């Protein structure tokens, strides 16, 4: 109470006293602080019981007033005094000693306000950036200290200044020679050399250097020439006796001290105070985005940033329950790393492990955003660290396990982060993790060359329908990502040579259409090895479902896209006979209702694929190696196998299989359109396409419906139930395949 009264009385006296020139007023306040250390005998009293905070605030106000009264960029006498007399060095020493108690907090506040309120660039001055860097090393040494809030505010203002002028970051990269000196190597560097190389110089802050105890304290002879000799001796003794030993450091491994700003922020990301941790993450986000190559290299090679990101990802992933409902993983609300304020008590839809799941997804989101904002070389290094230390080291063993519950949970988590990733660099590493980097055509003997890719594709045809659906959904979302390697690795590399086609010389009569509506020269279904199970006695007496396909010319030139698309669509529509259709019985359920959405999706895919510079037409056959054996690839093989069993699979599985094939068909690559969507392509012997697979399914369908009484009403009832137009109930005499 007495100290507050003294402060109020001092303000009243200063208000009534005649106003002094700014410089004299500034010097008065600074000397009032220095006199405290000369005259005080009680260094245990907290700084809040002294007038030091008031004097520091007055000094700041004077500096701001001086700058406002001068032209932009002009340095006034008060600022010159602060720089010339190394006042910031002195304050750093006092703050490090925390004398009187609480002084470190006041010094941090002064530095923060000085850098934040003064518009002219201060950090280029040696007497600013050198003490600033020393003060940076004091931040984050001990977690949950009373000064933690002031520390993060100070670090963030430094980061903001570096964001404004990125070249200044070079002042904060430590000189290797100084690191050697701190280990006991004699230093013979002159003061001139230090000034010339100061952009990379700091001291270790662990011992008393002459500049720290005399010149660096700001108590130079020019400042104190009017002081009595006995007072000078007293002040020198007081500063020499200050306790400047470092506080115990936080338990974090520091490879070296090259980039102390990053190291201090990394320490504070571990703060138990969530607000401090988020602020530290924001500071790191600013630093990684700086375009300076030297800083990016130092950040990834000489700090713990890569280790911190990946180790925390690994620990949060391992903290998840062994089994989480995949639906919960998919439907948990959108994650934003800066807004992770989940309260289990307030959540009505809480489930076991939700807190841990949100924490993991939040940190993954932070890693993703950090890499997205990072300088290019830093982004690559960070993404590779996530790939090697987290994807391969932690996720891959979970995805390769044999426990069905473990497979389901790990695949659902992989699906979630595939959906969530937005950084192109991290996406690239994720794609290489899932699919590998191979781009040469697949062979049957080498489909297991990348074990994880092989395992995941096999899971699309797993005995567990849940695992199959989840894995197919993961691939569906993977195909929606803007990365060319995904589609090339899964499909395109096997279609590059167009060796799925059979090249035949064209004859004049080939342009005619045979009587049953099929193209001349096309392989008859009964002669096709894919349809050997359709015996003559099992063939349908009436094959109008095939003959209704529109006529087409073998070369079918594509100058007029509209006509060709119309013919292709009709070919697919005519595959299913009217007896097996139900859409025309329910209004608004025809295929045309999907056209608007399909057009929008196709337009979006075209926009994504523009950057990949795909050809506008198929590769010329004379340039293709048509003699090479064709293999559609592991991915299409599994999809075609699933499609061929569509009559015997659950409805949910069929929906997912057709959904993935629909995604593939949207890509505007001529080889994909030809192989998946062109019913008139002449397939090489033993090859199958999407159209040929559907033809076989329809043939089996027509045989089965003959054995079902009242098929059409039952089919209509099932359709209405699937659309929610009819209540659920048993269907009598309907085979399980339906």
C-alpha cells in the first residue's frame, strides 16, 4: 500500500513540475531506475513495490511521443540515447537476474511494447537485436512460470517483426564460433569483428562477459560521469553481485542453439496453459513461412521442430483406444487446431475416446497447416519427417495387422486424415506412403511390390464387408485429391500403351453393322473366354437387350463429341432390358436426374486436371506397344471382380464399388474414357473392360429373374423401400441375392 501511495505521489509531482525536454525527461526516468540499484539494500522486495514499472512505462511513452513528433524514419535523441547507452543490454541483465523479484516480467513487457509501439525498424541495430536474442533464450526455460504469458507475447512480437522484414531473421541465427567459445575455446575475436559479423552472433548467456558487466549494462562512463566515485563503485558492486545463474531448463533435447527463437517457442508449445501453447504454435507458423533459405535450413536441421511434430503425432495416435466406431471417426465435427476446446461434460454426443481423437486430429491439422504455410525446402523436410517417423513408423504397422477390429479402426483413421489433408507437400508424402512411387506398368507377379498398397487394395475385397466399404471409401476420397500420381499409380500406368485394344486392319465391310446390332469383327459373347460359363441351353431366347444398342461405326471419330456421347450413353442404358428396370415406375428417378450433379463433378475434375497437361486424344496406335501383355492393374482387377459379383453382394458394398468406378470415370483422360466408357473398343483377347463386365452381369441377371415370380412388382417395392417411400418389411419368395 505504501509503495502505491509513493507512486501516486511521484506522478502528482511530475505533473505539477515544469515540463522538461523529452531527452532530459527520458534520462531522468532511466537514472531513477539505475539509482535504485545503487541505493537499495533490500533486493528481496518485489518489483511491484518499487517505482521501476512506472519509470519504464514513462520511458516508453516518451519514445512513442518523440517518434510521433518527427518525420517517418528519423531517430530522435531519446532513441539515440537508448541505443548508444545499451539500455536494452542492461535491462536484459536485470531481467535475467530477476532482481528485484518480478523484474524479468517487467523487462519482457518493456521489450514487447518497445518493438510493438515503435514504427521505425529497431531490430537491425546491434544494440537491439543482440539483447533481444539473449532475452529470447530466457523464454521457455521453465514451463508454467509466472512470466509465461509475457514470454509468449514477447516471442510473438519478434516473430511478427520478422514476418514484416524476413531478412532480419539472419540476425537470429547463431554464429558457430560463439558456440565454441561457450564450451571453453578461447575467443580472439575483436570488437570490430563482432560488429561486422553480428548478424550471426550471440553469447551463451551463461557467464559474465565484460560487455555484460560493464559496457553491456549500459552504465558507461558517458552516462555516469556526473555521479560521485563512491556511487559508481557501489553500483558496480551491486550489478556484479546480481544472481545471473540460469533457471533450470525445461526437459527438452536441444541439438544445438542455432535458432533460439524456434527452440523457445517449441518449449512453450508444451505449456499446460492451452492459450500459451496455441500462441507458440502461431509463432512457429510465422517462422516457418519466412522465405529465407538459411533460416529454413537451420529450422529443419538444427532445431527439434521435426521431432516435436512427429513425436506428438505418434503419442496422440497411440493414445487412441484400440477400437473406435468408424462412424464416430468419420462424423466427429470439423477439426481446427487453434480451436481445440472440447468439453466432454458439455457434449451430448460424446463417445469413448472422443477427447483423444479430437486431440490427434487437431495436431494433425496443425502439422498440415504448418507445412502448407512453410517455405518450400522447410515444407519438404517437415513432410518427409511426418512420412518417415509417423506414417511408416506408427501407422503402417497398424494398417498391416491381421486383427479385423484393428484394421477397421486404423483404416478409418487413415480415411479421416486423407479427407483432412490440404497441404500439397504433405499430400504427396501421404500418397507415396499409401501407393508407393512406382510409375511403370504393373505385372501380376509384382503387384505386392509395395506391401501397404497391395494390402489396402486387397482389403477392398475383404471377407469383412465393413473393412471393404471403409477401404473403398478411403480410395474414393484419395481419388478426389489434386495429385496426379494417385490416378497414374492406380490406373493410368497400365493403360499407357493401349494394349487392351486389338488393332485390326479396316475393311470396307467393317463399316457395316451386323444384323444383331453388334459391330462387325467384334467377338461374340459365346466365343468370348470371359463368358464361357454361358452355355447354349442357358442363353436367353430373345436377345433384344443387346440388339437394341445403337449402331456405331468401328472408327467412331470423335469430332462431334455430342453424338458420340449420346451413343455411348445409350449403349449402357440398353444393356439392362426393360423387364429388369424399375426407374420408369417411379417419377423422378431416371438417370437424367443425376446429369446435373455429374456435369458439375466433371467440370470440377477438368479444372483440377488442367495442370497435369494430359493429352486431348489417345496415344497413336502405331506408337503403342500392342504386343505387350495387358494387365488392368491390381486396383481395377479388384474393382472389376467386385463389380462382377454385384448380384451376390450387400447393397452397401455395391454402392461403394460403383461410387469408386464413377469417380474414375470422371477423369478426363482419353485412355480412361476409352477403356472404361467406350463400349465399341475392340478388346484384345483375354482382356475385359467395364462394359464387358457389366454385359456379363446383365446376362446372369436375365437368367435369374426368370426364376422369380412377380419379379416386376417385387423389384418396384424394393426400389421404393430403398428410397424411403415404403415401410420396411419381409419380401416373400425373394432370393437372398436380391
